[in-house]
C-alpha cells in the first residue's frame, strides 16, 4: 500500500467527520462556523484533485514485466506467457495467467476481477467468453495459487499491447480518479503488464 493510498484512506473519514460537524453546527445555529468548515473542506478537495491530476499527468507509465506479480493487497496476478496466432484479420493472443494469495493467514479474493488487453491508443479488448475458464474472483486460501488462460482477439495492425486488470469496478473507474498516481488511464498510460512486445516499455 502506497503513501497515496494511505492519504486517500485518511481523507475519506476526515471529510465525513467535517461534514457531520458542519451539519451539527448549522443545526445548532452556528452557520458561520458551518460555512467555514465547508469552505476549508472544499478547498482541500480542490487541491487534492488538482494534485491527483497533476501526478497522473506527469508520472511515467507504471509497467509490470511478464512473470512479475501485480498485487492488490494480498491478491496478485502474474502474466506467465503469451502465445499468438493469426486468425483472418486478427491475432488471437492466448495469455497464461496465474493469480495467487500471498497471505499466510487470511483468505483473499478480488470481487468482480477483470482483465483486458489494451493498445497504445487506449482501446480495450475483452477476453473471449469461456464458461469453462477459472473465474478470477474465486476465493483463495492462504498461499493458494491458480493458473488459467484467457484468449483475446486483436486486430493484426496493433503491435504494442498491454494487459490491464482490476476489480470492484470498471476500468478507469472512480477509484482511479481519486487515488493519486492511479489515474494514468485518463491520459492513456494506465499501469499495465506489457504483453506485446513482452517485457518492453
């Protein structure tokens, strides 16, 4: 967990407390105090969002290499290999994935986990439907690891591809916009595992 994550986690309850105090002050007739609290809170939110957008703009793309884990708390995903084969005007990329629980004590899972391939223009390519594929959001016992495969069809003209993943919401959702350093997707440079060319930047 990064310092930016901790800042966000601290900002949310403090903002809620400020709103409660402002509402209570207004209810008690102390409208000036309530207005001052709301002004300070509004200024903090504005500065926070400006800083978040600034960092998202200037920070370089965060790239994970093939074979390296991409972790959310103790839930981690590894792209182990990719096999590509032509299919008419497309290329079918079969990506072998391993996801695991790095914790020694607790069960972990990633609710509504998803993966896409993404090109350098920010276009997303979902995996082909496969009812027999192991779901990414299955519950994992401590230190348990599971291997699965996803197949993506991408136009043959796309030479640079990455794999993006997440859970609990859509790609480039609200959490990407409010946690500093996580909004690279807004500027077409999301964190990714570079698939094609493998290991490249």
